[in-house]
C-alpha cells in the first residue's frame, strides 16, 4: 500500500499542519515507514474534500449540456470530492436502473463520488410515488429524494413521501415553488420586475410551501431538506421550525448569497435562475441565516445549459447557472470577506454538514479513517473567472470576469490526485 505524507500545509485556522494517508484512507500514524511519498503543500491550506448536495449532471439525456464526466471534472476543479446528481434527467432518475447507471458512471470515471438523488414521483410528475424503496436498496443506496426542478406540490403526495423515507432515515429535498403562484414567472416579484416589465415570482410562492412542509415533517416526524432557500421570509420560517424541534435542514446557493435582482435590469439571461435572484434585504437575511445556523449547508445548484439556451431573449432562456468551479470562491467572498462567518465554518457548510445530511460515510472530514479526500487551496490568491477555461461543458456562469478570492491548487480523491491547477 502506498503511503503519503502531506507536509508544509496550513489548517483551517492558519496553523501549520500535516496529513498522512495510506491507500484511500487517512491515518494517524503509518503502519510502516516503507514507501512514504512526501507531498509538499508549499504553505497551502488543507481542506476536506467539499461535498455538494445539489448538482445537475444532465446525463442521461442532455449530454450536450453536461455529462457525469465533465461535471466530475468541474467538481474536482472546485475542490469537491462528492456531488449529488439531481434526477431531472431524460429519462428521469426514478428507478433503480437509472440511479445505478449514474452511480456506476461516477465510479468508472473515478474523479469523485457521484451520489444519485432519486425522484420523489414517477417522471417527476407529482402524482405517484416513484420506486423509492428500490432506489434505496440499489447499488446507489439512494437516501435523498427530490423532484428538483419541480415542486412536490400536492400535500398528500408530500406527506406520503415523508412517511415512506422514514423506513431508512431518508430525506425529502423539496424545491419549494408553488406552481400556481409562479405560472410564467421570470424573476423576483418586486420593484425591478415592475420597472422592467418581467412577470414576477413572489417570495410567498417559496415561503408558503416551506411553511406547509415543515408542518408536514413535524406531523409525521420525518426529515425534510429545503433546497436553495432564497428569501428572508423562508429563513424566518425555518428558524421557527428548528426552534420547535422540527427535523428540517436547509441549503443556500453561493449565487443567492452574493447577487440580487438588480442584475436583471440589463435583460441578460445569464442571471435567470430558479429560484430567482432576490433583493439585498434577502441576501442579508440569508447570510444571517447561515451565521446563526438556520441554514445548514451551501449547495451549488450547478445547472449547466448549452449556449443556445442562454443566448436568447430573457423569457425564452433556460433557468440556471453553473457553480461547481466558483462555489468556494463566491461563498468566501459572500461570507468570509464580509466577516459573516469564519473560514472554518464556511468549510463545514460545504463539507461535514452536507456529508451528514446525505450520510456520506467517510466524506467531509480529515479525521483518521475518513477517505483521503482533500484539497490544497491558496487563500491569498485571486483569479479571474474565464468561462472558456471552465471544465464544465457549459459556460453559463454569472461570474464571468469577476476577480474572486481563493484558488484550488490540487484536489485528492481517495488518495489519488484528481486535479492539479498548479502548485505555488
Ligand atoms: Zn431546484
């Protein structure tokens, strides 16, 4: 077994540290001193491999936008070693066969773990529960179920799904969007939408579903996870639910922590996203929600689209932004540079916390026994976002030409170097 010793690294608080691993696992001490290879971190900061609970990989069906391979390449370039593939593919990942296909593709590429999320309902149509038990029992061991892209709008279907996943301590991840209140909606409903004349998407369309679902989770004593929280009111409801002891967790995206609906004034559909960018007041509330623990994790909602889906008129454009390669930097800008949270806390929001929600064993930790999943990052470096340099097959990042902090130098997955962007 090969042994590696990472030296001259810094920990999350900036203190000198080192790391040892044998084969694919981290160890406290080597079992032998034979064949130890030194990895000189050159003063880089050592972080656990990041874990994303919300990634759109588009395979099967839309391989022109992204594949499991290109999405994995983007992930490791962003410091991620585990990503969770949303089921809104073609066909929908609503059977054991499709989730196993996605899982095996991830395994065969060997860049990072790809954990499929199963659909809640057949075809994500919202009416009949999908093969939840079969997906859980499959090789992919699915624990998180979501109709993401669509809301599980029927309260009875949501109740049944929450009850069903209790059998194996699974979780339903809700895309909270009342379909009736958002029919044809294009952007946040507010001052900007009324000035520029695009159909508004009211905050209450998100908040009313979250309020209903935390009450349903309480009623049946199950676990609900709220995807991409975007409004101040949503943060308040989740804070209330947690204080009441309801088993709810919540995520926020990097883009909702930094960007606002003011950007829609230029009608550039690169800023068109679901849920929509909100107001400055919402951004502040989301950051406060992260700071006080109401929001548990940062998730990318990486949503790749080919150029033709974005280079068109706003109302014809697809919703979504890429995010894997900018997530750490954008989140740092939004939370650490603003002194909202420490760097250490930011990393837990992007590694140990999502690993705990997904029960991704051995992920999100640098403790002995965990997988040797880690990245070496430079906290002092800045970089300019160039869409053409992205590993993702799609280039629809809203951060083109932004100068962002924190550069990922190297990423290791189960002891193998899977990304090298240059060492200091
Ligand atoms: Zn969604």
